[in-house]
C-alpha cells in the first residue's frame, strides 16, 4: 500500500455525545471523490490504529452536486463532498460536519431549520386549483428568466448558512439561502401574490435585519446564487413595504 | 425562531435596525463631517477657528440642538450597536474574504470609536466635571483652550495625539463603511457592481476624512500662533494679538501640568 488516501474525520456517535477525531487510510485509486472514498471506508472501517470501528455516517443522494445532502466541511471549506475530488485535495483530507446545524451522527446533520424557514417565508407559487382558469400562463421576459433560473438552483445545502457570521445557534436569523428564495418567488408573476406576506416574514424578528452584510454567503455558494443581490433587492422591497405599511394603513 | 415572547428589541428588530443604520448617517455622519470642518479651520489660523467655534456657540437653542441631534442619536446608535455586536460570530480566519474583513473591521472600529467618543467627550465637553473650566467659558480663545487640552491636561501630549489618531481613523472607517452597508440595507445599491463602485468611493472618502482629521489635530497641537498673520492684521485686532492666549485660563485648576 504505497500511495494512500488519508482522512481525518471528526466523528460524533449521537446528537449529544462528545465529538472525537479518527483517522483512516485507504489505498489510492484515481478519480475518487470524497463520497466514493467514504463508501470504500464503509466496507473497510478500520482506522489507522488498526481497530475495526463503526463505519462513518454521512448523507448523500444525487452524487452530482444538485441535492445538497452531502454538504460538509472538506478541509475547512463548506461544500458538497460528492463534488470534492480527492485528487484536488490536500492530504490528510479533513472532514467535519457542518457546525451550524444539529448533528445526527458523524458527518450527517439535520438541516430541518432551513426547511422550516422556507415554509415561514412561503417559498412557493400559490395555485388555487387545477381547473382551467381561462388565462394563458404569465409571460416572463428572458432576462427575468435568466436571473430566476440562477436562484432556482438553490439546493438548500446550507453552505451559505455555514459561512454566515450572523447565523448560529444563539441567533434567530433566518439565514442567507432564504433571501434567494424570497427574491425568486417574489419576482414570479403568480408567486408575487404572496409578496407582502413574504416581506412581512422578513421584517419579523430574525428576518432581513439580522444580516450584517458580510457577504460570505455569496462567496461560498456552490451554485453561485447571487445572494447579496437578493439581499439588496429585498432591502429595497422591505423599505417600500415598510413605507407602505406606515402610510397606507 | 423560538416561541418565547420576544422583547422590545426583538419585536421591533427590523425597525430598530433600519433606524440604527439611518442614525449613523443622519445625523451622526453629518455631524462628523461638520465637526471635521470646524476643527480643520484651526489649520487656517487660530482666529478663524475661534470665529467658527464662536458661531456655533452663538446658535439659538444650542443645548436642545446638541441633545436632539448629537447626544440622543449617539446614545441610540451606541447602545443598540452594542446589542447588535453580540449577534455576530466573527469568522474571518476561516473565511478571509475582503467583505468579511470589512464586516469584522466595522465591529472592531465600532468599539474603538465608542471608547474614543467617550474619552473625547470627557476630554473637552465634560472636562468641567473634573474641575476644568467649561469649554464655552474659553470665549473667545477656543484655539488656545483646545490646544491646552492636548498639551497640558492630565496626560502627556503624545498619548492624546495617539488616541486621537486612532480614534479619528476608526470613526472615519466606521462611517465610510457604514455608508456602504447603509446602501445595501436600504436597498439603494442592489447589484454587485454598484456595490463595488460605492465601496471605492467610500474608500477614497475614508482616506480624505482621516487626513482631514489629522490636519486639524496637527494644527491644534503644534501651531502656536495664528498662521495667517495677514488676516489678523486685516481685522486690525492688535490688542487681541497682544493678549496672551493662555491668560484667561491660568487658573489654578486648569494650570496643573
Ligand atoms: S444559496 Fe447556495 S449555499 Fe445557500 S443553500 Fe442554496 S445552494 Fe446552498
Ligand atoms: S451578507 Fe448577510 S446573510 Fe450573507 S453571510 Fe453576510 S451576514 Fe450572512
Ligand atoms: S450527493 Fe447530492 S450534492 Fe452531493
């Protein structure tokens, strides 16, 4: 076993147990990504001290960076493990679970907070039934489509939340990913029906006021979602909504 | 997102944060510019400085103006700012991006400025609490009085100067970066490009404000006589020149060295 792949993994047996580090070495093979390497380790869960241990737990689905399930810190950077190619990484490859979400086990975290927040801001397009409404579908300009397409690629992976200094367990901040989704759905002709509701949700405690403009979120997003653009846009929309509430109620 | 009943600060988080952002520009930022403007007249000569300070002291309703447009906003911005500062967990070591540095520096300069403003107020505005004559009583020799505050009051001059250099720089950065975040918060600059341009303008402004402050500091601490003797002569204020600047305040309490 000349060439090896060396992992250093932060493990935790359960939600409330103490974390600990464990190292693994496996034979090198070209073109591994972190998940495929972890699959190998699941078959051969032997650490560097030769002990057979419980295999490392993690989540993954799509294996092509579109589901977001495999997000973790790879060498300290929040990203999708399935898209992290071993050949590109410095060794030992350090894997840690995301720090802003409750840990289920080892590298698997519970991102439920994000899904709850999506519900809170009504991040969907309302439909009032499947009957014929005798209207053609709303028309959307290609320029709008292009911007919205970018927003629509968000996979709720949580990398932006991980990098945001304002998002942590002592703050009620809703987190950057939600701004992309609110901007997306507010700009949709039918989705816009809920615009005021969404803006009010963002004006509630923990909403947009929680953002400190550090702009880390945009830098780490694997899908290049223009979150800072969304934050600026929603800053404007909430300003207008606020004035409207003040003057028209 | 917990369902404990939120306090006032939480319930009006959005409104308070917006007012916090606004108060940093109007009136505090404007006051900062005005203050730098007045101070820098020291560079044009003690006479000019004395005249401008006197004009301010002659404003009607001065205590009310001072309270409503300076002390109240400062207290609001400062106290709420302290509350906000606790909400962030700095992570610039992990994510050393330029904007993250600015976010971090905005918080660091906030603390420095807070301490500096407190010192500055005690140093001049409220020094009379400690037995120094009131600033207003220096009439009409404000320049000399201020200079004395730097050179012969409580601390060695170099220490005052260091404090003011640091304080003025921190305040300038905090204000200029505050303009950038103000424009994001209120949705004035939305796109990344517009933000970059504004940051550039703010950066230049920051340097200008710092230099502007240093010029005043230089003038107030080193210039010993009116720089523009010509202006002096033009006013024909002979007897004023002959009046020793310190004379009025060589009272025992102010003259400890
Ligand atoms: S905005 Fe980007 S980083 Fe954030 S959850 Fe969506 S895809 Fe992930
Ligand atoms: S810009 Fe706002 S949401 Fe994005 S990382 Fe910074 S504080 Fe968080
Ligand atoms: S498995 Fe879906 S993003 Fe990695």
